[in-house]
């Protein structure tokens, strides 16, 4: 990204495009708009401030937010990202995007029944 020039690009492999419900092979600008334009309205400030913090601190960040999938509708996603070396005047982040609303979360401890507790 280059906010000064209002230039935003996203490069995605086949798996990432499939996860995001992208058909065909978009340009990097189209790919970014597909991702960013589908963030649920209530999460833009959270996503933007998190990206800014990653850029400023260089620390890895994990975000969870609602995202509008083109086929599945609203889903919860998890993104993990980190700043890497800038390239040709562009600020570069690398990471992944996955749908977590379809993931089953097994309980770490079995649920206790009233008989088990004292």
C-alpha cells in the first residue's frame, strides 16, 4: 500500500482467492478492493487501526472481524499479518485470511455437571 498515492494492492494465491470467493484472476487492485470493500461496516476502524499499528510497530497482529463473502454471506474471518520489507515505495504486509465461522471449537475441558461440582 501507498496511502500517499492512494494506491492499494493485494496479491493472493489460488487458495486465498478461493477462500475469498474470487472468480477468475483479479488485478492486485481488484483483489484489494474485493477484500477491503467486504469488511463489515462496524469493523473498518478496528481493521484500519490494526493495520496502522502493524506498520508502525512491526509486530504481528491477528484480527477477527465480520466479512461479506460473495457466496456465503456474512462470515467471521481471522487475518494474521506482519510488515515485511517495503518494495518500490509500497508498504508491504504479508499474512493470511481464513473463515473461522465454519470452524468447530472443541472444548478444552469437559463441561461440568452439577454432580461434579462441590
